[in-house]
């Protein structure tokens, strides 16, 4: 799997889309509640990505999937929906792709561009940070409990 991740930029660049299993809690509650698989597609340089969930490589070489908060010239600021304060930055050219769909644990495929999905995103992001922090704590404890039972 590491060889695939080492070359993920090339795989997305030559293909229409790429599927990857989500790990971690940084995109809760939109991603990572179960065994989610994200379907990432390449993104054109002119395409607006603000508000979208994007994939990029972090400073230590790890693959990160977070929401684009802003794009100013070539500087992109991102944050996970499950992060209250911390942000990351990268260059626009370092964005590998955007998440277009999510395959849930049940097998259901959810389109991330539909009005329903976008409403859920806006509702979560408009919730006060202190409320999100409390809700995220409960979600993480529940997921840890659920995963330990497996």
C-alpha cells in the first residue's frame, strides 16, 4: 500500500478517479464514521476548490484529506472538519484531487456535490466551535469503543 501512496499524485493525474480508505478522525462527522472509502478525482488548475474536501501531501509526506478554507493566489489553507482550530497550508499545485464521492461501510455511494451533502456540511461548519468540540469528543469515544469491540 505504501508504494501506491508514494505514487498517488501520478495515479490520480493519469486516471479519472482514485479510491482510498479513510483513516483517522480529522474529517468527522462527514468522513471517517465507519469504513468510508473516498473517491478522489483530479482537479483542474482553474477549478474552484474552496469549500471542497481536497487531498494533498503534508509536510512529512503523509496524505491528508481536509476541507479547503481559502485559496489566495497559490496558497491554500485547509482544515479538517473534526479539527476545531488547527489548519494546514499547501500550494495550489500540491492539491492531488478533490473528494467527489464517498462509499459508506454499507456500500452506499454518496455524492459530495449534491445539495443535501452541501447542506450537511454548512450545518456542521456553522455550529459553534465549542459545541462541535463536545460533539466530536462523544463521536471519537464512540468510535474507539466500536473499534475495540471488533
